[in-house]
């Protein structure tokens, strides 16, 4: 299957922000919609635009696509990546270079870097010598683990012995899905040395937090009286628990924004945290509680459904 550059499909740069991607998608979706477009091949263009947007709007999908190109789905499912020379062809294609102009990938490397290409061998400061092959594995982290970082013990199959081996891995604070952590010299070994082991980061979804771009979303359970009267309540964040104010007269779905409490976006910068209120009620009421709630219902003129006002 030919490499499909989703950034070119949407007409945006590889560094495009989420908002730039959304704007480009909306513009092209209107332009190529089969019901209104008179453009040639509008139906296929519309499909390509939707496919590109579906991948690039999702942080984890986009990170895998940036790393693996057309093989991002296979990588997401844990399948081995394609051979190195095939990956190189995709990477050059993404940059606007046509590898078909060269008879083999070795000539590509010689043309651009002045040296031979050794598929599957370790590199990175070894002066071009043959050494063990680099290896890649996956490490899954909760959002809180990725945010905090720190040292972690990880059990993986040793690429040389095939036996289970414990690795001590230092997780950089604020690591993102799709980034790789390099363990120098922990890849496959040969007579001339050892390659490196690269850990591809995946973020596990959790009930507590959801990441959208650099913003973090979480649910905040409140009682009916806290929502109605207002209250100071405890909210769990990536930094720990904080006290926040619930405004009086709040309903389920209301979002309270905590600026700068989201996920790191750049050194010294972070997104925001949004706490969505969810009103919860007791599963059982005491006789006194039932009387009070019944009395509230009788004296209140509030009607959330207009059709019940009559």
C-alpha cells in the first residue's frame, strides 16, 4: 500500500496544532462533501480527509502515525514494525522525497549521508561499526505515572537469552504517548557490541483522568445539596488533592477549570484541568431524609422540563 501522508491530505505542517488540524478538516470536509461538491473524485477526497482527521485529531494515534507511518495500526496492536529499509522509505516519503528514484535504500543513504546503510544494526555514536541490532518493546503507563515519572522496574524478555529480565527504567516526567525511552546497550548483542533497547510509551486509559491534547478531564462527584447550595470540596488532580469551590446552583455537566493544572506541553508550561460535576444521590434514604426531600419537592416551583410546567 502506498504511503499516505495525512498531513499533506489536510494541507497542514507536521507541527500543526490540534486547532489547526480541526480548521483544515472542517474546510476540506465542506469542500469535498459528496452531496455538494463538484470537485473531481470528491468522494475519495472526502474519505481521505476523514481518515486523516481521525488519526491526527487523536494524540496517541498521531504519535504512532508519526513514528510508524502507514504501519501505525499494526504498532498499536503490538505487531512487529516493518523492516528498517521499508521504514526508511516511509520516513523519506513523509518528508517529500521519492525513494523510487533510487535502486535501493543503500544508495539513498549514500546520496544523503555519504556512507553505507546497514539495515537492522545499532547506530548512534558507534562510528558506523557493526554492532548488535536495536530492539523495541512497549511500556504502558497510567496518566499519573507518565506525569510523575521516576524510576520503575520492568520485566521484559531479554533479546539475547530469551529469558525474563528485570530492567530499571527512568521514566521522564511528562512523557507522551508515542515517545520512546532508550536503554543504551540493552538490545541484541553481537561480537562487536550491543544495540539499544527502545521502549515505546503507551498511555492506559483510567477512570480518574482523560487526556485531550494538553488538557486533563476528570469527574467530580457532588451531593445534591453541595450542587444547590455551593460548597468547598476536595478534587484529585495529577499534582495531588486540592480544595475547590463548587458554585451554588450547579448542575451535572458543569465544568470547573483549573488553569495550569493539566499535562505538560512545554518546559514550564501546562494545559488546564477540567472537573465535570456529577450529582450523585444516596441509594437509600432514611425516613427523615425522605420527608425533607418530599417537602422540598412540594414547595419548589423549579421545573427542569418545560413540558411539566403546565
